[in-house]
């Protein structure tokens, strides 16, 4: 691996201090005559358990507005343009991504190597050569007056990118449900796992929500199943027997 073959890095740069209390207050407000100002308190252990139970009941019944009040921002780098393209399909997220128009490559551009290519030495070498040759042509273009915004047409899906990505807790759970599924490509799966791990490291109670969709549904709705959960049809047929 060269210094230009990069790996994903993820860090939370902004999130509320009181996520649990915020979600609890939103849930409790719906069923209480009391003011949310008074409800906004679940500091001691007993209250925390009460809060977790209520949140579980409310969220599992599909009352999702209660988890939309929490906004989280991630600093992300070392992912491919292929991966960022998949991530930006999530329309309820907000993105600010490093521009290939305004940021000119000065030397070999950073890129990502998929694990399948890394495992095949001959193809891996050709892959590296391609990146070097592409850089050479890119630099020839920019050194001869072609603007970076046009020279970038040469850059492959493998080119590394960085971004700030923000989303609310509802979208974070949705993202995890879709992208932790083994049907998602390995790079975005790794990225989203890192995002979830970052959040869970300070909010361990969220672990059970940040799971592949089959964990939530109890079945797999994908064409090709990894076998983690039974297929939906298997469950229905099982019930009919
Ligand atoms: C394994 C996998 C394979 C994929 N393969 C392909 C592919 O081959 N080609 C391709 O083009 N895409 C592909 N996608 C992307 C996929 O189609 C979605 O665009 C992406 O996963 C975002 O999902 P979403 O729309 O649920 O989420 P978000 O955009 O994050 O939206 C969240 C939720 O908000 C609601 N919502 C948002 N916008 C609207 C709207 N306009 N109308 C109604 N409801 C809305 C929906 O309930 C949605 O689930 C793939 C995704 C996965 C996970």
C-alpha cells in the first residue's frame, strides 16, 4: 500500500450533549399533561430506564417524529467518489463535499483500493499503474492550462474525497438499516458502521436501533439473502403450514 491508497476516517464534529433526554422529552410530551420543560429531566438511573422503555415503545410503534430532533454532523475522509455517490443518494442528509473544481490535484491523487483487487497481486499492480498514468495525464492537462474542473473528468470513481455529512437521528437509523445490510457494497457498509460506532461510543443505548433492516423487521426482504434472518416468504409459508 502506498501513502496515496487511503482508508476511511470518521469523526463526529457536532451532536447534542443530551440526546437521550431530548428524545425522551419528545416522546413523553405526546402523552403528558405536563410541560416539556418539566419533562426534560431523566438524569438518575431509574429515570434513564423509564426513558429507554418509553422510547423503545414509541419508536417501535412508528412514531418517528420523536427521533427527528437530534442532529449529528460527521467529518468523513478517505472514501471513494463511488462511495460518496451512494451516500449522497440519502436525500434527508446534508453534505458539503471537497470540490474537484476548486481543489486542484498537485501530485498523485489519493484513491481507494477495494479489498477484492488488493487480494489479486497482478491486477492490483495494474490498478496502481492506472492511477499513476491517470495522474500523469491530469497533471499534463492542468499544467497546460486546462482548468481543474475539466481535467477532473479523467479522475476515476476510486478517487478519494472528503465531506461533512449531517443528518438527524431518524435518518441515521434509516441509513444504518439500509447500509449495514450485507447487500450494501463493502465500502459504504464499512463507512456507515464507523459512523454508527462513533455515535454508539458515547450513546450506547442507540446500538439496538443502528442495525441492518432485517434486525428491525425480523425477516429479510432482499432477493439474495445472507441468511442472517429468514426470508419473508419463508416466514409466511411457515405460518401457513
Ligand atoms: C443495497 C442497495 C442497492 C442499491 N442499488 C441501487 C441501484 O442499483 N440504482 C440506484 O439508482 N439506486 C440504488 N440504491 C439506492 C436506493 O435506491 C436509494 O436511493 C437509497 O438507498 C436512498 O434510500 P431512501 O430513498 O430510502 O433514503 P433517503 O433518501 O435517505 O430518504 C429517507 C426516506 O424518506 C422518504 N423519502 C425521501 N424522499 C422521498 C420522496 N421523494 N418521495 C417519497 N418519500 C421520500 C422515504 O421514506 C425514504 O425511505 C441502492 C441502495 C441500496 C441500499
